[in-house]
C-alpha cells in the first residue's frame, strides 16, 4: 500500500490584500468543484479530466462546465459509456506521468469499474514495490434526495474504504470541495472523492471560497460545531443534517458537538475520541446501510478507545439495510433531523 501523503495547495502568485479579497467568491459546492478543477488544470498540464459527457455537456451536474472549451478536447475527454474502460485508461495514463480525474456519472454506475479499481488501481504501487505511482482521482457523486430512479442514489463508500491502497474522502461544503479536489489530484495515491450530489447547487450552503487561504489537510476530520451533551459524527450530505439537528437541539437547551469526518480511508478518529471523552455519547450518521459500514467501524473503534468515558452505547442513524427505494419513499429511507434527534434523546436518557 502506498505511504500516506500530505498534499499541499498549489503555489499561488504573490498578491496584495486587495487582490486576494477580490478573488474571494461565494460558491456552491458544484461551482467550487469546478473552480478547484480549473485551478488544478491551470497549475499542471498533466491533469486530464475524463468521463461520460464531461466535455461539451459539462457533466450531467455541470461540474465540468466550460473546462473543455477552455482547456481543449485533449485535456477534457468525453468517453464511451464504459466505466471499466475509463478507469483502465486512467491507470495507463497515470503510469505514463499524467494525473487523470475520472468522473463516474452516478455512484450506481461505478461497479463495472470495480475490478479495475480494486485489482489494478489499488494494488499497482504495492505490486511494484513503490516503483510505480498511480495518481488517479475518481469523482463519485453519491447519496440520495434527488428523486432519481434505481442506481442513481446509492452510498457505496464503505466498499471502497475497505480496500487497502485506496484513499477515500468526502466533502460537505464549498470550501472543502474547492480544496479537496486539488489536494486529491496532487496526491500520488489513488483517491476517490465522494461528492454529495443533492447539495451541488444548494444556495443555502453557498460559502466564501478564498483561493489564497491555507486549506486543512486532506486526510483530517474537523469539528464543525462545539458542544457538550453528545457528539454527532457524519460525512458528506449527512453533515448538514447533523448541523440542522444541533441547531434544533440548541433551541431546547441541548448542546451537541458535530464532527465532519471528511476522510473515510484513512480514518482520522482522534478528534472523535477526544470529543467522546468529553461528551460521553456518540451518534454516527450516514445515508449508507448500517450493516458492515463505516458507522460500524466508528462504533467499534470508539468502544475500544473510549469505553470508560461512554455514558451510553454508540448509536447509529443510517439508511436501512435494503436496496435504495423508489423516489416517493426516499424521504423515509434517508436519515433526517427527527431521526437524529430521536437518537440523541435515547442516548441522553440511557
């Protein structure tokens, strides 16, 4: 397995304070990803974007909008509908010194490429005793809440987090989206970036993105709200659900701490351990099914590290252990504010 790396942001030209302020834009997650891809492509002409409809259309979610026009068809490639071919081609390009960024149009379409990811991409560095690097990024729009048909609303991140040799991360806000895509591209290991597609164009989550700022490390979790009564840990689309629950709980006098996991493999659980040692209670939230999942791993690790600090069992609020339901039922499947608050009440009443 490739040694963990700690990418840094691309070098920026020196700017004055007024110039830096002028570069700050208030962006959605989708626009921030586009800006991050653009910055990476400007910084390194070895960065190539490839996938189904990523060129002329700009992707079905318009994340790559305008990139082919500005960088050319030789760097933004519209591929056939063949995920195995997309990822296999990316492996070859990476071996030849390029840094491919593959878009999987919807997370449910990734499985034709699973063999290339697990058998080649994850193992090539280890197989060659470090002689070959495979700096491939796979962008994966994931999660539900968009009213889509089968194979368009799933959460397969636990499958990939279980494969040694892969790095897996997930953004939940525009600032992270802007920086994490660039950091993933700079990483010499293969990185899967799981993007919360239902939040791509959410105006409520718009945030100022400063290209001159110093980003957090790619493989680090972050406490996004301080609290004392219980800890909520989540990633991707579930982070906003937890923040909404924390706001609602605060109105009733309950202080909840919220941690954005951000990195799924490797896991950075030290901030979670530190939080649980103070609050004594943990609720892990994810849209993925509960069985053999990331929330399972979090619960096991917290029990091992914080057993004598726990005032209640670790509780989980997740999707159900069923295939993702039809659109008219998805609101009952997805973790929401009420289910999270119910788990908080159970933990506090223990």
